[in-house]
């Protein structure tokens, strides 16, 4: 019987359902036992000669601190606890109240989970209320067979499985552990979940508690941990205290401020602090400390000790990811240190770079959110905002990502968020550069003297640089392999003419470039899949040769001054999945025939265009349509917060007669219509959830729900 689907009381107790609950739940099961199988209690295997305390053997599978020559169990050697006391207290509370039987502790590598568990181990070991406490280091790639052997050694019965059939091993271990009273089992460093029935671990009141540590939150969830505790990096104050304690000697007054700044560069990660202390212990020269701090502050430059001691521990989490998750993880490092990363912007970049590939855009977004969720569960990313709109990458994790990126995928120049006022000099633009990120800087211009020869460069991000007003027209001339250019939120007035020859370009992002008035011909960019021109006031016409971009899947033309897209252009873009043209009029018949379209935001000049669209259109994920000649910009900020919305402006129409609405519409707004009409004709719109009428002369309302104003 699967442990996750059935949990039965052992022996004479009543059956109770398995309940995965948080530590704060008030309905903790009063008499809940969690045996590994509903049939194991029928099978009894007597094991003789066991030690009543289950002393730990001198085994290489267990921490050396708890070994002793005579086999007696002793306390573990552990550094003084800093900033983790409350976690130990919380764990202790769960063990002593006897309601929470399975506890999971998760956090990124090097954050101090194992040290915290050592202190819990010692506290339990020293308490007479517990019969014993067992420690098992699980580690990566540990099979069920190996885990069973580790547990047998931990409880000092290494011969437990001698001459035991493989199928019977869980039963033997289960029956042996079932005799234990008040014995927490600590499974440290778990990399995946195990079915307790398959291993043979009984979890029950007054018997065996299970406490596990892992880098992956989902391991806690899959193990049905009733309490899940996340371990975060130390605060600045805690980090300073830990640094001084680990250093073991008083710092001269002249070094205290420098030392504090060095500690800040470790970003609260205990492992990084320990490594940094090891490299600085015994150094008394002020110049050495100052040089170390300066080196740490240089982007992309890492202390050798970090590479040798910290990264090998953290990189295990990275290696566990599949290729797609690894690439998504590395993409996060292109954003500035300590910055909030917008999930949508990050997912879009992964799509643009080809990390995420699906046949539908909705699938790509879903896949993007799934990948970020997996990275969050692996504690390689952290959710920042309550709405889950932004994520954060710990600085040490980001340093590791940049290190991996440069080591495995060729050199990348990442100088994002450094406050640069000038573009890096030519010598920094190496010929084999793969990616460049200069986002969120104070760069004002890219002068003609900067002419990078980067024939392999694929991604160039100079976004969120609001002071950037000029880019040399030859800047892209020797970057013919470019696939992604992101210049959003720049103040440039024109796009460099050298963009015309980037025939392999997949994505050109020019959103919020409010001063932009000139875009060169795009005729040669036939590989372009994404063109984003959002919220500018200076462009009056649709970019030249738009109809030749036959591979476009994403087009955003939310320009206030463009009246309409010329006839015949949209009809050529047969691969379009996403079309945003808010204020711009398009031909209804052309849009309706785009069979791959999923998202549509546009204006139809009259009801006839709407009817043409309705005649040909298939069901799509989301649309927001404005009907009429009036280009009222407030329509797009309407309170109708639905994914399927039509807003009727001034015009001659009769709902249900001369005007055919979409049957799956969820919201309808009617504004300023001067005629007389009856809203009872809306009764056929079964999906309609909101009707809003404003500024209309005469309305006959019979049997209709809605808001009339």
C-alpha cells in the first residue's frame, strides 16, 4: 500500500487518513501513527542482540563528530549557533508536543541546515525524555537499498539485513524501528523523496519521529512533512557576529569597518563566511584586507577560496537540474545583483533565447512558471512579492551562476546594475563573447569609437538605461549572430541602421523608448519572431516592411500616434500568436483568419469590421476589443478586468442584429451610444458576467443583468 494514499494505525489502533499539515494547523491528528505499510504489522521478524539505546557505530556514513572508539554515542562537535536558535527551539517544540511526527527543514546549500541539525541532535541526546536520536547522512544519489543500510548502521545493527530477501528488507527495518520509543531519526541532506513504505520507516506517536533536511522544498512536500521550516541567510547583524566568532580573535579597530564590508559581500551565507574567515585568519595588514574587499566588489571576480570551497557545495544543486532548468537558472544571473526580477520579463527572455520552446505561447508561459517554480523549490531562487510576480537570486548563488556560465558556455560580460556611465571599452568586448548584459546602468551614449567585433554574440541587453540617448549607427555592424536585442526604457531617438543586417535576430524589444521616432527597414529580419514597440508617442507609421516578417509570433504595437495598420499587412503574419495594437485599427477579416492567434488587443473602426472578425475567428485565450472611430485611451484602463472584453463606442448598430458579438465574451462595455436599443438581445450571451453602460440616451432594460449608468 502506498504511504501517500493510506495511513493505518499499527496493531489495535483505528485507521486514520494521512494528513499533510503545517505546523500551525490546529487539527493535528491526536493519535496518528504513520507506519510504512498497512500489512507490515502482520509480519513479525525477531531481531536479537540489539542494544536498547541503539548506539551509533563508527561508520563512515555518519558524521565523524559522533564516532568514538568504543562505539558509544556522544554529542556532535558543532560550531556555536548564531541566528538559528529559534529554529532549534521550533524543532524542539514539535518533538516535545508529540503532535508533529514528520518535520522538513529546507534551504539553499551552505545556509546552515546541517549545523542547525547538529545542535538539535545534541539537545535531544542530552534529554532523558528521549530514548535515543539517530543521524543518517543521506546525500546525493542514495538508493533505497543504500539508505536502508545507512539506517541499520546508525542504529548499530549493521547485520540487520543479513540473508534477508530484497523484498523483505522494508518489513525487517520497519519491525525493528517499531520497537523504538521516543527516537527522532534525522535524515540529513536529502536530494529526493522516498516512500516510507519502500524504506521501512514507521513514524508514530511515542515512537520514531522523522526530521529531514534538504535543499528542495518539494522534497518536504512529497515526504508529507507536517511542518516545513525554511532556513534563510543570516541577517547583517547575525553575519557579523558569526564572522567574529569564527575568526576567533579580536580585530584591530582599523580593520573593523573593512571586515564588516567583507561580511556584507558574503550575503549572510554561513558557508561563505566560514570560507572567507579561513582565507583571512592571521592577516593583520590593513592593505591585504582592503585589497580583498576591493576584489570582492569587482563584478565577476571571485576569491579562489570561494571557487574551491563554496561553489563545489552549491553546484550540486545546479547539477541536479535538467538542461532546460539549468539554462533558465543561468539566465537569471543576467539581471543585476540584489534586484527584483519580474517573472514575466524573465520568462519572455527565456522564450526569446530559445530556452523555452513550445508550439503555443500559453504553453510557453506555463512552462516558464513551472521552471521558476522548480528553481524556487530548489532554493536557487526566492519568491519576493506576495503575488509571486517577482523573484530574487541570492548574490552567492548568482556569482556561482556567472562562474558556470563563463566556464561552460563561453565568456559573458555581465555588468548590469553597476551604475556605469560609459559603455565598456573595445578591449572588453571579446571576439568570443556569447552574452552581454548592461541593463540598469547610467550610460548616456554608445559613441562611434566603440565598434565591438563580436561575431558570436547572441544576446545583448541594454535595457532600463533611461539616460541612453544615442547609439552609434555602426554599433551592430560586427554582431551578425545576434538573436536578442533588448533596449527597453532607453531615451534613444532612433535605432542604429546597422540593425538592418541582423538576419538571425529573433527578438527586438524597444518598449517604453518614448523618444524613439525612427526605425530602419526590417525587411531583411525574416527570422524575427518578436517585435515589441510599446508606449511611445513619436512614431506615426507602422515600421517599414512589417508584412515581410512572416515568422513573427509576437507583435506589440501599442503606439498612440499610429492610426491603423495598412490593409493586407496583418494577413501576411500567419504565425502570430500574440497581437497587441491597442489604439490601432486593424482589419477584422484579416485578424479573424490568423489561426494561431491566442491573445488579441486592437481596435476595429466600425461594427462591420467586428462582424468580419466574428465571422472568421476561432476561440482564443484572451481579447480586448474597442469598436468605433473614437480612440479614447481611457478604454484601455477600463475597470472591466476580464480576459474577454468588448467595448462599444459611438456608432450605428443594433446588438444581436447589425452587430454580432462573440459568444464567449465575459464583459461588455457600451459608451456614448445615442440610439435606442434593448439589452434583452444580450440574453444569448451565456458567458457574459458583466455589462456596463455609460453615457447612453435611451436603454430599454428587460431581463438583463448588469450595471447601467
